[in-house]
């Protein structure tokens, strides 16, 4: 007996060494797999960002974050342009002469380095890579090393992750901060590390600074766990102190309390930083910039409003809207679409519900293992799956992403998914990995049994064949489900890309040196809405300044503010948003023609079948009307004169119907010449030339050439009538004009014309 114990000890040491080697190999293999998945996910996001969203997405908030990033690089939290109304970006608050964004600066600060290096989409890829890696590490903490790469794959496979991570919004970066907080919190408790406590506090603080409500919803289960643990352990300490025992446990509790207080203090510090940012921008620490932009745009029920959009957000509407959003997430936008939801339910059942049920019956372990055992961590993650959807019920943004409640292909959710529920991907992916492992573990013995029966003995070859068949089948099924889930959103985003892409073609072929480009306003007086790529240098000192094409007074103010720049007019022919026919962009250089007297000559083609014609010269407040004597020529030539504070038509061969012969020009004015041809049956074609007069104080100053349109069946049309030489028009349509001034003096902005 005595001679056997050295052999037993040697075998025991060898077995333990083998176990450690096996475990190390498994961890190493799974770590490599996790890293590979994370890198591939980042590459996938980069490819999507560059190919599907080269002109940005249908969510015009991207331009807000990129403009804010450029401001941070320039050391600015707000802009003070000379004409704020002319250069106000989308979702910027205007307060006196200041402009500042409604969003917090975290996402913009993250995007700023990439913007400075000329590769902003690389940042999107890095954020995606880090997020996938953190999801895998969190799954490893909650389950085992095998779960890490599987959770990463599921997280990365979600259409919501792939598409929303590929655009410059704040949802993916905020989730990255939340994931970093979650992992650091776990390791703070499990490893007793103050460094992780510092990291957890910083991460949750940055998340709060980025999107306060989102951060609170994610952190609530962790805060609840910390509270329960501290209260319970301190209660135990009081009891043990009364009995005079437990000094070691008391020291450990003190250390844990210090670490958790570090997390809370740093997180609270960022809350203070957020309030300071509010005070700096809005003048009130309790008023966030988004509230300054739209005071009724917040959490809660009742009247909600942002710009011209408002509704009464009732609990009934909230439940209906969020039910639809949640169903969209579970059925399409989550990991592997509906398959990921099923796997998540299996993992939740096997990994949390069943163990808790067994514990309640006294069949399971007591649940010891430090302040955060695996089962407790799973419960905390399951809590995130509750707080995120429940908390979102109180936010009316989930109603807005749906647009038409009866049409699942309408609204932002159809393009980028339920992005307010981005954090929900984390528990679904982690529990989905656990569900996949549970199914694989259950399938193993079944496959072995079938293999032995089919082979009649040693069924290793048959088992290999069966496993390969199951694996290939699973991949095919998963791939089909993924393709089905991605197909609709990718197709819609591709259509949007193809619709807006042609608009930017003139800018890709034009080199600006010192330009001022007037931009149309189909959605109101906002830069970047919808033309997100047309953003200004924060200092307004770059080779081009974009200004809104407003009325004559506004354009005159822009010309004066940016004196010395070459003006351009950017417009388009077609409807906005673009229909199936698309739009034809026009970018034309302008000149400020000036003189004591401007003489404009306009030649309009006589439309085929025209029986009569009228001519109207008008400003907003006055007009003169004429009839054309003859329409049997190929063209009608008209001469209009601007001089002495008024405009008039040279009425040779015209019959004046108005009592007055002139229209007054008093300061900046939009002067429009309309020539309407009436065909047999009453159909009409109208030529419109709108000349922007920017000054009459010393002679006449006007932007040349005028804005030109050809309207059918109406005398006044939108940009669908923008005149483009050579476009599809009725027979006979042609339009040309020239201008001559009474002297050669021109304003500094002027160019030949």
C-alpha cells in the first residue's frame, strides 16, 4: 500500500496537467475563433458602409454627427456663422447667433479621428469589431469558452447589427460602451480588480453621456444586482460582527464595496459632466440639447412634438407601437432572424429557467461562488432583455420609426431596423449561443446512437458523415434565413442609394476653390436634410460654403456674408424624394450682374399647336400681364428692363392687359417672367424665369442666370419643371436668355454671363 501512493500521486498530477492543457487548448481555440469572427464582422460592416451607404442612409441624422465631429476637430461645441439661417444644419438648435447640435458629443468624438484621417468608415468597422468581441467575452463569463464565438456569430449575424453599425449614428457606439461596462463590471466582482472597476465606471459614464436613457435601461439590472449584493452582504456582516466572527469576509466585503463605489462615483461623475455640457450649451443643466430643440420630444406619455410632427402618445398607442417594433426585432432584425429568437428562448430556458426551478426544489447547487456566479450573471443579462423593451414603451420614438403602422416596409425601421432596441441584441445573442450549445450537446448522444445502429458496431465514420450532413444542412438553413431577413432591408437601402446617388454627380466632377453653393430646400430650411454629403467646414473657410437657397433677401445676405466667393446654384429636375424616373442634378455657376440698367432678352420656343400666349412679369406684390399678338413663329422674343427701381417689358408686339406698365423693385426681390402657351383643348405649357434681384440701392444687382422651369398644365410648378436643355419636352420647347448692363461695373461676386 505504501509503495503505491507515489504512482497514484504521479497519475493524479498527470491527469490534472492534461486537464489544464486541454482547457488551455479549448480556450485558445475558442479565443482565436472569437477574434476571427470579430474581425470578419468589422470587415463586413466596412463593406456595407462603403457599398450600401456611400451617400449615407435614409436617416439624415448621420450628417448631424459628422458635422459635430468636424466641429470637435476644430475645437468647437457650437457654430457662430455670420448668417445662421443660411447655414443651419439639420437638427441644430439656433439660439441667437449660435448653432449647436441636439445630440450629445460622444459618437461624434468617436468618429472625429476617422474623419480627420479621411477614413471615417474605418471607425464604424472598429466599433463593430470591438462590440462583437465584447459580446463573445461576456458569453464566456456567463457560460463557458465554447459560447464565446457562437454568441459573436449570432450578434454579428443580426441584420440590425450589420446595417445600423454601418451608419454614423449613436446606437452602435453606445452599445459598445454598455458592453464594455458589463464585462468590466463582471470582472470587477469576479477578479477583485479595481482597474476593472475604473473601466466599468468610465464606460457606463460615457454611455450615459452618449444616450442617457439607453444607458440607464441597460445598466438597471447591474445596478439592481449591485444593490442586492451590497445590502445582503452588509446585513450578513452586521450579523457576523454581533457573533464576533468573519474578519476575513469583512475585509473582502469592504474591498468589494470600494470597487462598486468606484464604479458608481465615476459613472456619477459623467452624469455631472453631462449636466455641465447642458449648462454650457443650453444655459440650464437640466435641459438637454434635444429638449432645447424640441421641448416636447422626450420620455413619457401625452402630447409629443418635434418640428411639425406631433401626436398624443397614449399608453395604448405605446403598447401597440412597441409591440410591432418588438415583433419586428424578434422576427426579422435579431440574430439569424426568427431562428436566433428560438435559440435565445432555448438558451434562456436551459441556462436560467431550469436551473432556477431545480434550485427552488432543492435539486440544484446553492448558488455560491462569489458575488456574481454564472447563474446570477445570466439573470442580470435576462434583466437587460426586460428593461430595454419595457423602457422603450415610454419613448415615442418607437412610434415614429414605424411611420405607417399598417405597412411594415414603411418608416426608418424598414431600412435600419428597430435601432432603439439595439442593446437587446446582447442577451439574445448570449442566450442564443447557450441554446445552440444545449441543442448540440443533446444531439451528440443521438447521433452516436444512430451511427452505431447504422454501422452495426464502430460507427465513427458514419458519425462523421452524419455530423457533416447536419452541419451543412444547418448552415444552409441558417444562410437562407439570414438572406431572407436581410433581403428586404438591403434592397430598400440599395434603392435609396441608387435614387440619391446621381444627385451628387456634379460635385464629383467639379473642383471648388472659393465657392458659395446655394442648395435647394425640399424639406425646409436645413442643410444636410436631405443632402447629407453637402456639409460645411465649421470655420466656413474651406474651398466651398454651402448656403440654403432662400428668398432674395436671404440670398443677398449670404452673398454679402461670403463676399468674394464664386456663387453656384445647385438644383435638380424631378420630384423629391426621387421617384422611379429619378432626378437630373444641375450645378451652374452664377454671376452678380450689376449696372444702372439691366436688359434681359428671353427667347421661348412656340409650343406645337399653340393657339395663344400670355406674358406675365411679377414680383411677390405686383404684376403686369400681356397678350402675345402672334404665335405662328418658331420663337417668341421678349425684352425686359430693370432700371430706376422698377421692371418693365418692352411691349412691342404685346398687348398690355394691366393698368400699370411696371412692377416696383425695392431692395432684394424675386422677379419672375412667365410665358404661357395655350394649346387646342386648353392644355398649357408655361416657361418661368425667376431672376433674383439682390440689390437696388445703387443701380441694379441680380444673380445671373435666372432659375428656369417649364411647367405643363400649370403656370407655377416645382423642381419637377426645372429646365434642362435636351430633356424630354413637348415639341417646340426651347429656352434661352441673355443679359446686358448699361455699364461694365460688377459686384465682387460677379462672373461673366
